[in-house]
């Protein structure tokens, strides 16, 4: 039997799965449609291109679950994390990367690996290969999505996501804005802050409400939900005019040096988007406004009166499967066990989570092909918690994409831990259990194949 693994999708999950397999001596064919085809949000044909943000989020293992997941992936030899660490840009406590060199490094590594063949082709049907992994991410093509629906009998797989604009640093009015990380975490140049008075805030809210939008006009779009962690500002505004001010525009932890005794009513933050510090991403400003409307509405923000927008916010369709219903514990499609899934299409949300599920899918395939035992990661680890969530831990009927968080972990046992110490305790337990899993798994304890 042919033991070549066919991976559909060259995003974060597909790239990571290919790496985990290839470094264990397994042949991989990686299909990526970008090149002959394009998407509504990608700008290049590079593998693992980042589109929504340049941030892998917080990396503090004592304070956030994603930081622990970073560590777990590094211990697995993750190609994605290697590139992220190599191309890190200042972003306070977050792990943000320089987008283009990040993707280029991953593309070069995969193209150079002797066990990987990259095919620039769009796949629209479920293949019959005995080892197939679908990692098409949030932009699964209509044809492939239809084939998945036909195989699973599931409907309502689509939802929409939104991307924030990026502006040039030199076009920001620093006579109004100032540099400061929230609560002074990290270098002060990591973020730029634009203060708003109550009048300015309400003027902006009204303009955003009245702006022409790029989606929402088709009847079939009316009931498609957004992911709660990446809502367009228009959706937040619809929930009430103060919603943004208690969300991404909250004025806490920041002090305007020009008027330190007066707290702004709201603050728009921009996060550094590249190493050169020439581009800044508008934090939490995912939007569905048409580009012309964005240009006018964003000018109403103090400090951005003459902002040069180098990437407009856009809406793009996300697709995910109802994993608790249709996948088994090995991430195989119950209706077609030769098909596995990985990444955001499984219902995990976020760059790091997508990478994690790509790594796990690759390891599960490697264990089967090499006939080498590998237990599932413990549910007390971040990788194990994500796996548990999508393969039965979540309520199947209400299943929605999820970021890693401590709420997915089993409760702490033993000595009572105070609230302040709970997160570090979760992290310590996760890392200890992850190390034990690595050391006791025959597959994971073997040295990886050396590559050029």
C-alpha cells in the first residue's frame, strides 16, 4: 500500500503536518491552490501566509494558555514556531512576527525537504488516497466544502471572519498619538495610541454605523455567525454604542503624556506589524466596511486624519466542520476514515491552535504509518485540551471555533490554589504532563531525521 501522505492546504496546519511527517522519514505531497488560484485575503503564494494579524498572541507561560501552547509546540520541533521565533518583532508581551520573511522561511524549508513534494493545484473532491489530510483552513474552496458536506451530511459549515486594516507609521500624527504598551508591558514602541474624547468617539460610532458595508446584502448571509473572538467593529457597535469602548477601544492601562490627568474616553491602539516598525495593525479593528468607507471613517480617529492604509480590512468566509459529530479521536472522518482533518477547519481558532492541530494530525499519521505507538496528549496539556474539545469535549449541537483557554482544561486537583496562582498552576501541570508524554511515547522519544 502506498504510504505517501497527501495534504490538502499549505497554511499553518498543513505546513506543520508536512514537517512533522517529513522529519520522521515519511513522504508527503502538499497541495496548495495559491499560485494558479487566489483568495480574497491572501497576497502571495507563500506557504503559511498570515492574513488576519501578525500576532501569535501572548507568550507568557505563567499568565496565558497560548503561551504554554507555544512551549509545547517548540518541544515538538514545530517549524511554524521556529520561524515565528526567528522573525519576532516587538509587541509587548505578545509573539508577533514579520509576516513576509516568516512565510518565506517556511516555504523554503518545505520546498528544500527531500521528503516533501509541493503541488500547486486546487483539490475539489475528497481523494481516495489511504492517507489524506485536509488542512484547508478557513478558506476551504466551495467545491471541497460541498464534497465534505456530502460525505458528512452536515450543513451550516460557513461563518464569516474579518481582517483589520494596516497603516504606515509615518502617516500617523504623533502630535496627537503617543507610544505606550498597555500597563507599560514591553517596549513603548510596540503600540501607538490614538485618544478619543466622548464627542469624537460618538461621531466615529455614528459614521461606522452609517458606512456602506461589503457583506450582509445577500439573504443567505443573514444567519451566518461570526467567531466571537474576531468580531467586526460594526457587529460590536450593533450590540450597543459603548461596546467598543469596553472592548478593543478600552482606555485602561494607558496615560496620555500630553494630558496625564485626563483619561481619554476611548483609545484606538495600533500594534507594530513588522521589524522595521514602518507598519502598524489596528488592534481589534476587523471591519466589513467597503474600502472607500473605511478611508473616510478611519480619518475620524484622532491621529489618523492622514493615515495611509496599506491593507484595508476585508471580510472573508470561514469554513469549519462539526468535529465532535464527524471526527473520531484520531481526527479521521467517520464516514471516510482515509480522510483526516487538521487546523482551523476542525473548529480551533487562531494561528497557534491551527498549528497545534496540524502537528498532532501529522504525529497521528506518522504513528500509524510507522506502526509506532503514541498515546494522545493528556487532556491536562494545551494540545490535549484542544484535541479533547473538538473530538467530544464540546457540545456537538452548539459547537463553535475555540481558542485555547484554561476553561478547556480539567480542574486542578490536590491542594487548593488561590485565584492569583491558578493560571501558573495550570501551566506548570501542563508542561510537566507534556514532558512525561514526550518521554514515554515511543514515537516522540525517537530522534528526528536530519535534513539539509
